[in-house]
């Protein structure tokens, strides 16, 4: 979008930072990060482990390059959009940035693949997955839902076959979360369970009624 603010240049090494993305409108994003953003540097990363970034405002913050903050990102309004593959980076120890939703939501651009390790959902959250995008929460035990706070996920469907075109994955098998733990999660308005590969699927795929 020509209306977007673009972050460019060398990786940042700052002690704290707050992104206020307040603008709203019919744009792909209101803030675009097109360069690596990191709050650590090589063997000095331990100096920055407590640093956090807060994303405020109702606008959309799109990541087109690696984003890595050892202390984590707090989404407190608007959307964080994963605009390219593997933008959720790792620190020098191989740990991915923790993410916490205190309002706001997450979206994934069409055809992208991204992974999270630690994710906390404190408030009602929206996750929008565009066509053929996949978001994986690879460490299921580190995905925390708050009882009573709805997680609303939208995934495109093929108009003919009704097959899901994209998805959200929690772990890599059916054991990552129980149906009770997923009680407040909805995908396209329907309750969910984990499939054998960890992808969310409909709890009740539908009943066939045969009239004789």
C-alpha cells in the first residue's frame, strides 16, 4: 500500500520499543517492516532477553522480513500480519519470539508459512488465514488459552468442494490440545479439534441424513 509506513535499514538494537499503528482503512497494512528487526546481536543477546515490543493501535503491522525480540511481542490492538515466509525469527539460542495477544489479532498473507513456539491468548483474538497460508504453533504445551475468551479463526474454503484452503496447526499430532482445551476456539464459526497432523479441523464435519 502506498499509504503504509515502511521500516528500512539496519537491524535495530534498542532496549524497548512501542509501535503505535493507529491508522485504519482499506489497506493491506498501515505499517510495513521490510528489514530485519532484532533486539539482540550475536553473543550479546543475553543483554536483551527482557526486552519487549508492544503493538498498539487499531491499524495493521505487516512483517515482510525477520522479526525477533527475545522478550516477546504484545499485540494490544489491530492486527499483526505475517506478510512473507518465516518472518517470525529465532534468537541466537534457536528460540522464537514469544507472542501475547491482549486484544487485536493475527493474519497470514496468502501462500505463507510461519511458525511460533510460545503463544498466549489473554483476550478474545481473531486469526485470519488467507488462501494457502499456514500458521503453526509448533510447541503445543506453550500455547495458552484463557477460558471464556474466544479465538475466532477464519480459513478460506474451496467454493465447490468446501475443502479448507490453508490452516492453523497446534503441534504435530492429535495430542497437542484436548477438545476441552479448544472449547473457546472457533474456525469459520464452528467448534474444532486437532487432526492427526495437528491441524485444526471441524469437531463435527457434518451428518448425512438419508431419507428412505
